[in-house]
C-alpha cells in the first residue's frame, strides 16, 4: 500500500478518470466506466464509512482501479485500509 504525504501530493485538483466520493454516496448507481481512481473521504479518523465503501466497490461492484483514502487519515489505519481494498492513502499533515 502506498502512503502519500501532504507534501508529496502537490496539487489537490483531481486528474481525469478520478472520482472523489463523499461518505454518503450511493454506490449502487455509480457509472465506473473510465474511472481509474476513486478517492474515498475520511472526514474524521473515527468515521469508518469509507472502509465499507471500499469493500463494496471491490467485492460487490468489481472495481479494479486504485482506491485512495483521503481526509483525516492516520498511519494507525493503514492495515485496516489495506484489508478493505485501498491501494493508497494520503496521510494527514501531522503524520509521517
């Protein structure tokens, strides 16, 4: 799993083929054609809905592109993120 620091991230503008999803997004109706990366948001480190979204995207919807965790992401969450199907995570600014 790739860990990305805020300094490494650079521009915060999503590239083509990147979909940013809020925690309350309805995943069942998503059109994933042409999507190469999905960024799932952790608004607070204690909010685990993005873990469930990752599992749904991988196991039920068959998404094979990159899943990236963004937001209030801590190093301590990385193992569970990997188990849930994430490929990368952008760490909170105070994490290294």
